[in-house]
C-alpha cells in the first residue's frame, strides 16, 4: 500500500503514537540491572500511579492487555471460584472466556451491548448471594466493541450497599489516559490496562493497579503462576527493577508518553476526549446513522461505534475507506460483525485530525452508495466550535 | 506550545516530511570518501534527473534555495550583464535583489502578482533587444507568494520565436516534485530547486539542473565563485563524490524521498496535487473568498493564496488558527502582507489531511468573526469525490 | 551518567541493537487487522523458522523469555507431571522454579555449573524410568550464567537410545541467532527463545518453536492456559495475525533484524561468534584468570564467564569498569555472585568493539589492583588475526 | 558492505554523531516563521557563543565548512586585497585557493606541513608591510591534514606587536568543541567552524564568529554577496529567525549537541580530547611510527596523522583496515597522499572506542606486512590509565 502522507489510524487502538514517543523508543537498550535503568523504572512506576489515580502499586508486564486480564485472575482467585461478570460486548465476552479457560465459574449478567453494566442488576445478584460465593465482580469500564461505558462508581456503590466482600476488577484498556478513572476513589481492587490506547504507546505493555485488598487476596489465591505473579514483581519494583528482563524500549516510550500526558494535564486530556466524542456523535447524527450506545450518560469519549443502515455491509464501507482514503476504522465484532464500524478518537489526537477522519467516513459513505442525510463534518465542526475555549491571539504573527 | 496529535504544517513549504524520510536521516554518518558513500551519491544524482526530466547534470548544494538562485547567476553571468526578469510576486522580487547585489542590470517586467509571467511581454522585450544584450531570462515557475504558475514552455517559445540567445533560468522551488516540470523538453538552461517542498525533505539542500548551453556559458562567466562553482562539483559528482563535505544525512533523506516519489509514480504525484489544488479552490469559493490567482490555467497545484475580505487581518486569522487548531498557514508577503493567507497542499499529503486543514480554516474564519458564505469543507469533499478514481474494494476486510 | 560516545553494553543480553533495528521500531503503528500487518506477520513467522532450523511452527509472544519457559510447560504438561531437568547454572535453576510453581515434579540432575548437561547421566535416569514417568527432559542450551553449552544432539541421542517418549525442551535464549542450533535435526520438541540476545532486538518478544509431537501433547495437557495457548496463536498465525494485539513495533524490529541476519548469512554469524569467543578466552588466559567453563567442547560462543582471583570482588570490578569506562558487564548470579563476571560477545558486534571491551576489562583489573599476568588484549588481537579470513584489498582507496 | 556491529568512523570528521543527536534530527519540521522556531533559533545562537568563547555574534549557514571560508572573505574584503596566509597543510592550501578564486592577492608563508603557523615569521612579514597592505592574516587553528595546531594567541601577539591593523581569521573546523579555543580573548576577528567535527553533528552547517572589527570591515567590503551576507543574517537572528529557510532539522541536532557538550562541560571535553591524543601518540610511538606533527606543543588533540614506513602505501593499509575491520581512517592529502594515514579521535568518543580503533590499526599493520615494533594498544592503555581520574566506586553493584 502506498501512503501519500500519514495513514489515519482511527481504530479504537492501537492509537497514533506521538513521534516523540517513537523517537524515545529508538534509544539504545541499557542494562536492566544498572542504576540508569532503576531511575527509569522508578520514574514510570511512580508516574503511572497518577494516571490510575491510586496511591497503591501498579505493575507493568511485557504483554498485551489480555495478559493483564489473566494476571488479575490468577493473582487473586483459585480454580472453581465463582465470579460475576457483566455482559457489555465482545471484550466482556473475551475476558469471560479467559476466566472459563481457568476453570472459574462465571455468572454472566446478560446485557444488550448497547448499555453499560447495570448497577441495580449487580446489586440484585449480590443480594441473592447469601453465602458470599462471588469472589469477584468483573466489569469493562469502556467496552471497546460498542463505545459504551459502565459506571464503575455505581457498581462499587451497589457492592458496598450489599456489603459484599467480592473484589471489583475493572478493564480500562480503552479508557485509561483518555477518560477520567479513579482506582482508589471508586474502590477498585484490580484495574487492567494496556499501553496502546490512551497511553499513546505501541502495544506490548499491560498493567495491573492493585488494591491492598487484592494484594491480601493474592496470598490465598491458588492458581499456579509465575510470569504474572505480583509478589516477585512488587519486590523488584521497589528498587526500580523487574524480576525478569523488562521491555526496556517500551518503557522509554512510556516515560515520554507520561511526560506528554502531564504536560497537557489530565483534566485537559479528558476534556479533549469529551469534545471529540461529542463532535463525533454530532456527525453520526447528521449522517442519519445511529450509535450503538443508547444512553447519553454512557457515551464513550474514546471511541464511537456506529450502526450501518439496515442491509448495508460495514466491512465493505471500511474497505472502501481504507483503499480510497488510507484510513483504518474498527470492525464490528462478534454479533456486531458487518453491522457496525467503530471510530477511535483517542490518544494523540486533535480537532483537525478528527475533522479529517470524519471527512473520510463521509466520503466513504457516499462512495458506498449510502448518501448521508446531512453533512456530518459540518455538524462536527459546529460542535467543536461550540466547545472550543477560544484562545484570543495574544500577539500578531509576523 | 503543547501539541496534542500532529501539528498541521500547511505553510507552502517546508512541507510535512514522511516519517520514512526522517528515519532515514537518523542513520549514522559515513565517510564521504568511502565506496558506500559513492553509491549513495550516484544514486541520488541519477534519480534526481528523472524528477527534473533532464538527461543533463543536476548539482546539489548544502544550502537553502536562495543559495541555488545565487549559484545559477554566478555560474553563468558576469558583473554588469543585463537580464530580464518577470515580476510575479515576492519571490521574483527576492531573486531580483540577489541579482542586483551581484551588480547585474535587471529589467523587471512589471506584473500584477495575480497572473504568471507573460510570454507575449517577454517576446516583445526580446524583439526590442536588437543587440542581444539580455544574457538571461529569469522566471519563477510557481510563485510561492501568490499560488500563480508561469507557463515556462510558452516563455521558451517566445524566446525561440525571437531567436534570442539568452539563457532561460527557472525557479521551481515550490513546484518541483509536485507539478509537472520538464527541464529538457521546455528548453530550460538552469532550473533552481530546494529540498523542503515537493521533495519532502527538511530544508538544507538546493539544486541546479544545468543545460549544455548553461554549462558552456559558465566557461566565460566572470563572477568570482568557489562554493557554487559547477565545474568542481561536476568533476567530483562523476564518481558519486562532492568537492567539499556534503550534507550526508540530508542525502540519506533524499534517497528515501526519491524512492517514495517513484513508488507513487510522478504522474500520480502530479495528479494528486492537481486534485488537492482543485478541492482547495472549491473550498475558497464556497467560503466566498477569492484566490490571488486569477487565471484558471495558471492555478498552482501546490499552494493556494487567498485574499481576506476587505479590512480583515490575515495575520490575526493565522494566529487564531495556530493557537486554536495547531495549524501553520503561510503569511501574505511584502505587498500582500496582512491581506493574504497561503495554504500549502503539497508534498507528503493526502485527502484527509487536506480535509482537516480546510476544516481548521473554516473554523478559524468563524472564530475570527468572518462567517464563511458556505461550507468550504463540504465543497472540497465534493470536489475530491468527483475526482476520486474510486477503488472498488477487492476483497472484504475481515 | 554522562556518556561520551557509546556505552559498551557487554552484558550477555540484552545486546547492542543495530541502529537499523531501532529505526525500524520507530515506524508508526499500523492496524493489526490490516493486510499490511498480515504481510509483516507472515514474513517474520516464516523467516524465524530458518533461524530455529525448523519446518514446523514458531510462535511469538509479547513477553520476556521467562514467559516462553512458562508457555512451553503449560502447553505440553499437566499438574503433577514428572520432568527431568539438568542443573547447569542459575537459569536452569530459575526455569526449575517456574516448573515447581506450576506443581510439576522436577528431578534435578545435579551439575557443577562448570560443564553442560551430561548425556550419560540423562541416559541413566531415563533407563531407570521404567514406567516412563518423565514427561519431558529440559535443558538449557547455552547457560547464560556460566558460558557453558550443553550438547543437545547428544542428549537427544541418549533419549532415543533409551527409547524414552519424553519431550525434549531446550532453552536457547542466549544462543539462538549466535550459535548453530537445529530444532528439527536435533529432535527438539519445544525450543524457547527471546528477542534481546542473538536476535539483536530490545527485550519484549519471546518464542516457542514447536514439534509435531509437542503439538500433539498439547491436546492432552491439562494446565489452565489462555495467554500462552498455542492453538489460538497458531490459528491466527496462519493468516499473519495474532489472537490478541501483538507488539507491532517490536515485530518491525524483528523484520529488520532477520534481514540483517540473513544478509550476513547464518554460517557467517556463527563463525563470527566463534572467533569472538575464542579471542575472549585468549584474553582471559593471558590475564591469568580462569573461565567458568572447563570443557573446551562446551565453550559458549556468545558469552564468557570469568572467575575473579580468590578473595577479589567481581562486583567491585564491574563497578570500577562502568564508572571509569562506561561498560556494563554481567554479574555472577546466585552461587557465583561476587566471584564471577560475565562478558557478552554476542549479537550486533565486531572485532574492534570486542577489542575495546577487553581493553576496558584490562584497565579495570589494573584499577582494581588486580594486575593481569599478561596483556589479554594483545592475546585477543593475536587470536583475531589468526582466525581472520584476510580480505585482500581489491582496489586502492582514493 | 555488511556491518556487523557499529562501523568505526575514525576519519578526522565527520565524526560519530551521538544517537541523541540523530534522534533529535528526526523530529518533524516546523514552520521557520513560528514562535516555536524562534525559541530554537535564539537558543542555539546563544549557546554557540559559549563554545566559541565570544560575546559577539555567531552566524550559522546551511553549508559546508568551505562555505564559511568563503563567507569570511566576502564579508570583510574586496577584490584585489592582499592577505597573508600561513601554509600548514592541505586545508590552508584549499582556503588559499578559495581566496585566489576571489581575486585576492595571497602571500603564502611557506611551511613544512609538520609544524604550525610561525608567529615570528608572521611578525616579520607584518613588520615589512609598511603600507599596511595586508588586510587580513589567515590561519588554520588545527590543520586537519596533519594534526598540527597553530598557536593563535601568539599569532595575534605578533600582529599586536607589529601594531598591524589586519584582521585575524582562523579556521577551527576540526578544533572547535574539541580543543580550547577563545575567539574573544585571542583577538580573533572571524572564526570559521563546521558542524561535523567537535560539534558532533552531521555535515551541513557552518559558522562564522564575528568581532566588532570584522563587522565594521564588512561595511566597506566590496565583494558581491547575498547568501553569505552577515548583515541580513544578523538582522533576522536578533529574533531567532533567518533571512532564508534554515536547515531546521540540523538545528534540532545542534540544540541537542550543545546540550550534550554542556552536560559534560567544556573543560572536561577538552581534557578528554587531550587524553585521547596523548594515548594515540603513545600507540604510534610503540608501533615505531612517526607522527606528522613534530613539536610537542603543537600536537592536535582531535586527530593524529601518522607516516607510513618508507615505501609502504598508506591507502593500502586503510583499505585492508576498512575491509577487515570496518573502520574508516583519513587518507593522506595532496603531498602526503599515500604516505600518511590520519586517525580522528574527536567528537562523541571514549576510551574503549579509542582502544578498539587502535586495535584495528595494529591488526591492520600486521595484515599489511608492517609488523609494529611494539604493542601500540598496550601503550595506549597505559597512557589512558595514567591520565585516568580514577573514580572510586561509590556503592557496590547489585
């Protein structure tokens, strides 16, 4: 494929990696037992905590996000344990499969894929669980297959209301670093994250943020574990080291990405993602299309999943767009396959790149013979303008 | 300045450098007397010729484009020589100043800055020049300050018609590699170019393509010269070397940029620039604004200069745009200062980046209190679609 | 730490990454579901096989080498299975610990840490195992803590001789891509490797090469597994994809590193490592020091572990060297701690870098008050010269 | 050519560019009229002054060092002016040729190429010049073809002693940033420098540091000039800009290189180069060879030129070394061609890289059938150790 100019990578992750991060990753490898490395290790571990909003430990694995799902389970549970999961979409499904492969008994609270985990339904199940059989409640914060968020704080409130001792585990793979998330304040026990979305890195790192309660649970957890074992990890991390060879160059990238996040400031980062989500939904509405997410208070700020008109193939649209406009969009997954396309608007991103991306979709729809009702791009520009903190030019350009 | 996502560099050069080229430039320096270097030198010198469409020599200086203006003069002329230049805009003015600093007698054919060099006016002057006093006619192919092209072949025809022996020198700084240009076929004697526009490199290299006639003229040219001297350069170039230390890493970049150009194919490159010029003008028209260029057959495909509505300050608009949308546009220069802004749509570029750029201008106009008559972005998308060689998706995406 | 010039990274891995590989890794991330990605995936999977010398599948995990140890176990064995491991040093110990954490019964054939796994002792154990209780024999090909290799083909012969059905699993983390290794010919069932040694990449990828017999065994293996599961992986790999987000940029690096390896040619790569091992041992001998490895037919070509004189602290020497000469050496591990330092001479490396590294050790010894008996550098240069395929200069330099 | 590991670039420039600088150069181009650029421009212009040790202006050209020679002449002199140059080697010769091409009358004080410019001879000529015909005295500080330095302060003293008004111009192309140099204190009027040696950049930038007296002279200088003109340059530089498009990415590199220089500290940088010069000469002596430089107080710290034994071809030696050991050395130039090879030990460099480089020469001599008298490498290591500020290890490595 010949790229003239930049490819538009608008899948909902991996996201566009800032060139500063790519250059940082191109630094020579250093000895992972040196004091120079220890500084790197301590710095990224410390600053990552601020992104998770936790005072507790965060561990980093050389792995994909699915590895961090597995890590959360094997460190805290034992074979045969019963857990409660909420169906939110393809990724809740995938996580459930991991749990089942490990012999966990999964109660899967059914969902429509168009709304988030239901705090009331969770409360009901927990109330019913007199013997406190559930060892954990597992939630996807931002379901990457649907663009629907779940209200983690309300889930925790439901658990607290039921006085239920289960651990709360939350997948933030496509929300961390893009949307407000509060590990400590929301009482989450294990938060799962990956490098390739809001953290603006290539894939290859995954994380667990760990509450004291989760750490205590890991003392009795009887799953075999070595690679994912928190205890060895935390012991080495104290000094900025790792129990096995870390993915040094991805950590270089992480150091730079964290600097970029904090230079912008997390509140600004979140506000930026909110604006882009809003503008994207304005475009979708103008086109006469429908988002998968039905509840306004559950809209994702990092991606938007859009239904095709009845009978039209989303994958054909995506193919037309990639071939004509060099833009990748996310496919519909499992039961949404062919019916949905997904727009990532997260990570290293800005108004004009969003405008370009939406322009590509608008032209793609027309090429695909699906004339949009109205100009989505115009609607998006209106939305962006209405939410723009207009900067008054301080001094004229020369 | 905090960049979230990529800066939109839409000045009419320097242009966005492909990441492949930036990475190539980050290769370690090699000995410029080694056989490994010679291969590099021969390869770029050879392939550059195809871009100029010449079978003759092209020389490369470590310098800016202005250096290549100077090189063209000092290699072919002598102090006091009379030359004919056509006023096309700021850059014809600047080149004229160089000529005057070197003590050349410049006849400056007046122009409006809204149309290209006039072949008939040139013919008239040459006809009048019975003693053949003019040693050279100097033309800017694509006037970067106005977005107006000059018809080089017709200028040459005028010269041939007058049977005038003057050399023809053409500045292609903002057209080479973006618009069709034919050094040999059009009978140009010296073509001047730079690295930072259609060649998709950072600034730092400049070129002269040289006809046999120009080479012969250099034998009698009496300007002092050393750095710019063609003869030493050509002697070393034969073996892929340079008479003084070349800018090795920019040459790495050039090698990669030439590969990118030829992978796309020059005809495709030119067609792409034409489409983007056309779409940009569609946007300008929809906004109710006016391009500086008045003649449809002289539109530049690499940049568009746009007049502000009467009484509105272009520099304030540019400032609003850079501060709110992180996009750089070109300023109006000399007599167009404050009245004009310039959009670069050349180099490593594509439809969606153009759509993003035009979206930034459209929002900037509104923030500046200059409501566009109509949506320029929509007009541009229509234009792009109407000129899009629709690619029929071969196989569905998975 | 201020580096003037390049740091000498002479630990036995991670190794010095070629700048070509670092630049390749700095390419923008692409969609891991795109056809462009599929080409990348197919290309690296295909060419990796040639490095393992196998016609069978190789899988790549985003993980460290220890992850690939775990993967080998959980894919082929079941809790409570009995396995035979050979003590060769720290890393055989670590692998054993992984096995024990997974509830495997490990028979650990004792070793001196100064010689490789003993084929006769293995044969004896297997002969004794009438009920065929051993499900696998586990060997470290090149023990990174000692610089001793084990004779894999002879181990296999011992197994064949005993007609024992156990699987043979071999850790080649610090030998693959540096020393000759033949997965198929030697009858290995699972080969474990990592990216950060002979493959000249940063850490972050690990591999399993898998025999048909191992694949069959995985059908009955009862360990819980998801992340490490071969079957999902192999299914996706068929089309160049991965079952979860792959570490795309490390795969870019792998593609480039494989190109570099094949440009040099594996036989040349191995010969180069042999020469460097030999020269290093010549230096050690001249210094009057002793290598950990005692048998000439078990010398490692990728690293050399060296005993300090009685009573001298290896870590103090390493500290002196890193602070004065900006070179990292490997520490003595577990029972060799403080008594041994290790020199990595593998990966992207050449004669003059080796000479520089040995010079640093020679000066370090003197600064540490351990005057070398004789010049090790001179001995190494003699060795390099004696094994140098002298290139007759073809044409004089200009 | 296949490189296994790093090429040893030991020509006396271009030098090995730190990877930090290469990565900095790979940053995206920015608008050279933006405030972001102005910060870059002001920062490098300001910090460069400290390297020249001047409070006056320094200008930066996109050009090679030879361009900066030309710039020094055309800004200060007029056609037909008489100047005094000192023969020191090939580069004094080349600069003289530039002067002659510009119609200057050059008195060329003969030299042996084995010692620096002679202050007494200069004094004598100036004393003889009753009419003050000499407009300038031109000296090469560090003659790159011979490794001989000239005593600039003594030359200035000679001029002051003669009360002669001539300007003093000094070429520091291969000394600036490697050896102590003091533009203001030594009373130099124009200092010429380039990017690709002690400044640790790729070639492509050249500089003039300018005294008030030189600036005043430029007011009456009658050479035609435009590209090299100081006045336009200085006017733009005030605000961090340039009168024509600057080589932005090389300026990124310069910013990073200056940071590296100041992190180490100029006195440490100079001391490091002194140590390496001394160690190199120790090696040359041990080999039984002779340096071109005969006076101990004129040894260059940035390069060493070495005579071959009578009848032996230096270029064959260099060819053997590059083909067998992947190291580039400098050739003998003009009258030293074939008789001399030159070792660069400047820029981004350290003890172990020097040891590697000298090892390559030692092995090369032996392959060429020129057995060295004694081990130069051992002599160099002794020298390095004797001048090493031994760092006492603060805390043991783990």
